[in-house]
């Protein structure tokens, strides 16, 4: 049985708890959060604490807090020679205090409030400074996910950058489309089948093979019509930049 304590109960921590708590090989004994968890938000089977001096013994202490607070928080932990890991995609393992046995347990997924995700298909990226710690993190990861990979901090930061492109940037473009349609009294739901089909294609095709649209086929007439529609829009420059990037990729110029 792997004894786990979660340090943080936000979007990542709460989703991680839901998954870890279902495994017969894992015991989540405590959840630490600076703000007291009330009522239904605090799982009945787990002790929720707000003071670090109340921490119990555990095999793994998982920090699930905002990236910019990880370093100072790890230094404040009243622990020594314990396996302390963080869940960040962009923070180096070296940002954890040296008094700990340091590691990373990064679930490569986007987490939002009130939306529970299944960890079985989420890649878990692990890193550790000691082979025994790494083996323990692999066992922990394999208890909840079908894909556990060992990668370095440098590789993980590059992976996180790529994730920002496919998740955060793409989602912002969804927002742009939704706002544009709302201004023109059109329903964003009309685009959802297209969004789903685009995502489905990359299950069996490379993004390059799946690329379509006026920029790919060098349809200057359609591109000019779109630019005219965006004449007074703050997104005209973005449209031009993305169009030029696609054309540069496929060897065509405006």
C-alpha cells in the first residue's frame, strides 16, 4: 500500500484524489490546504488539515499548487528525506528543496473546476533523483494510468510548451470563434461537429495530413474575403499570421 498525502486541493489536487482514492494499492491519508475545506468538499474518508505541523508519515507527498509557489512551499515543509513531488509541467525538479527526496508526478491534462476527468488515458510523466523513488512513482502512476513515462525536467518543459499550443491556444481560438459568431447572432454549437471531427482525425492521421482550409490550398480569393470581414476586428492580424504560417509550412505564399 502506497501512502500518499496531497498538498493542495485545487483543480489538479481534487481530480488526482478522485483517481488515487479508487485504487486498492493507494491510501490517501491526508489533504492539506491553506483554506479550510467545508462540508461536501472534504472527502469523509480523509483527514483535511490546514497546518503543516499536522502532517503524518507518508511514502509520497504530492504538491499540487500553482507553479510560482512550489519552490517556497517545498522549503516550508517540516519534512526531511521524504519523497516530495510536484505536479507541474513547467517547473524543474531542482526547484524543490534539497532537504527532500525530490521527484515529479505530472499528469499531462487540462483540469477545470467541477469537471472530473478519467486518469486511465492521461499520460503521467515522472522524474526522480533516486532509482527507488522513481520505481515508486512508476508504481503510483500505473495504479491510475495506462501510460507512465519517465522524462527529464528539460523534456517535460518542452512537452508543456507543446501542450500550451494544442490546448490553451486552440481553446482561445474557440473563444474567438464563439465571440465572433455571437456578435453576428450565430450559434457556436454549429461548429462543434467540426471541432470533434478535427480532433478525431489525429487519432489516425498526422496533423500535417489532416490540414485543410483556404491557406493550405492557397485560396487567395477566400482569404481576402475573410480579411475583409475582419476589417475592424482585433483578430485580423492573428488571422493573417496563422494563414501565413500555414502557407509557409506547405510552401505557398500569399
